[in-house]
């Protein structure tokens, strides 16, 4: 099947050809026709299956057929869990809808609302939003959702993980003119099944790449390694020139920062993205990675959810995830668009039960690789790095001329001067007293 067979707006088709799209993916083939017909849709699709185009292309087509004159009300709302995914989706809408008489706007938290409010005042046909900022602007009376015709809930399972389900229900209740709902999720836990039942009317159910099956063409491997040796093993593996770009997953934000420090100390350019980073810092790190200014991006799961990186050569699980489906989401970021990719996992002793659960889910025994000889003398472990940083901080404080040493010296000098002044006052007072007595 070709895109031309889907009866999509010619302008959209031209934009797809510019982007190199010729054949729709499975999810696009299955989802686009019913969405064009105005049907509700339940889409089970993992990251990397092309689901954004599966809803963006037919939405643009439908809205372009009936453009609104004058101020544009929000007619299509796409709700997504993270800022990164929202930015990625709005970028795709802009590229698919180039030259169409439609406007798409994105709003998300973590930045000042002023610029976003100004864009909304000018009107928009399609709004991409994260739940928190959306409800905030609605509460301030700065956003009206009363004319939304099409509602898309993307990454519904991640919405659940992040505690946004109640917000989703609040937002859905505001959509009094809603005519069509599209819900996409990589997994279907009971809570999401219940949400889908409440939001969707007689939906068409489509699936692409079942959650229990990792995306094809991914070479998987696991190294059994103790926690203290993981950073050294990562440095060793990065010596391989075939690792042109690596997305490294850690369990915590703190560990992500530590891994970046280890890599940078070892002259490997790396940056981190996680919830403690500002929006600008996260966008800059992602842009640097996509532009090949850095070779390694270290991320936590929530920060990386929905990130689309073309030609990602490797995914590294620095920690084995304790939720099996998370493993599938992680490795699905490589081997996209027909490319091959490698997924490597570091498994310490207490993570082996997680590995067994993953293998049970994907029905595949991940090959074990023998760890290469690690030169611990040239690569510091995370604990050693932390100890060294603390040692350097102490040495810096003691070093003459250092800012901390100068501050300490200044405080000591001030205390000494104060003591001397106090002594002089006491001495002078004593002298006056003696003179008076005499």
C-alpha cells in the first residue's frame, strides 16, 4: 500500500514525500481510514511504529476540508504526558501540514506561560498539550475547549504511570462538542481499559507490534556485571566505533548525572535528561544528541518517553528495568524505519529476577555476552568518582588562593580584627577608669 491509496489531502501527501514517506506503517494503514471516517479509535502501538502520523495525517486532512474563517478555535486537542513528546508531535504536525491553511500550537509546563498564551490568543486549529499546563490555563480563563471536535489521548499508559489519569478525566469532561476520540497506548492495563471504555464510542481497535514482541532487527545482548563495574564496562563498550550514538537508561536522576560525569571525565561527550533538568536544558541536550554534537544521551524513563531519534545505533540499559514492558519501550527506540540496532543490558546480581521476567514477556532468551577485560585503573566507578569529587572539594577549600580558602581566611581575619578592636576598647576603658580613680 502507498500513501496515495489512503485518500489523503494532496498537500499532505507532498509533505510526506518530502520527508521520505512512501509506504505507510502497519499502524498507519490500519488507523488512518477509520479516523478519516470519523470513527473513535483504540490504538495499541509502541514507540517507533509511526503512530503520530497515524492520527496527525487524518486530523489535518479533516480540518483542512472545513477551515474556519476569522479567529481559530481549538478544534483538535492532542494530550500527551511529557514536554519532549509534545514538542516532537507539534514538529510533526508542522511538517505534515506545511502549506495547509491550519495552525498548530503547543503548550507545556516548565516554562513561563506568556508566549504560549499569546499564541493561543491569536487562535489555533490544533493544540498539543500536557495535562498540567492545559488545566492551569483553562482555570485562568485563558483557554476555551468548548469547540474541540477531535480529542487524541497519546501514551495513555504513561499518563497512568505519571498520575495524570484524573487530569485526563477532568479535561475530557470539558470537551462538550467532542465528536471523535482517539486513544493510543503501548500497553493495556485494567485502568486504561476502563478509561477507554468511558471515553470511546464503538471504537475501531487496531494493533501494531504487540507489546510482548520487541521491534524487529534489534540485536539484543546482556552482560552480567556487578554494580561497581557498570560504568567501567560502559566506557569499554564505547571504545567500539560502531557505537555512533547511544541512549543510556538509568533508574534514577541522580545516577544519570553520575554516569554523565564518569563519561565526560573519560573524554566521552555525554549529557543527561531527567525531571530535575530545566526545559531548556533538556531540549538543548536532545538537540545536541540529534545533531551528533554529543555521542551519548543518558536518560530516565519518564524523561525519554516518546523521544524519537533517527538512526540511533545503540540502547544501553545501565539498569535492568523492574517493569518488563519498560524494557520493550526502551529498546524500541533503536532499529526504526527499517534500520538495524543494538540493545545492550547490564545486569547485576539483584536484577536477575527482572531479566527473567523480561525474557518471559518477550518469549526470547537474551544472549549473554562475556564482559571484556576492564581497565579499572583508567575508568573510575561511580563511587570512586564521588569520593574523588569530595576529595577535590576539600583540597580546593584548603588551597591558598582558592575562593573557599579566601573566604575562610577573610572570615578568620575579620574575627581576629574584631577581637583586637574589642581588646583595645577594654584596654582603653580600663585606662580611663584608672585615671578617674587616681
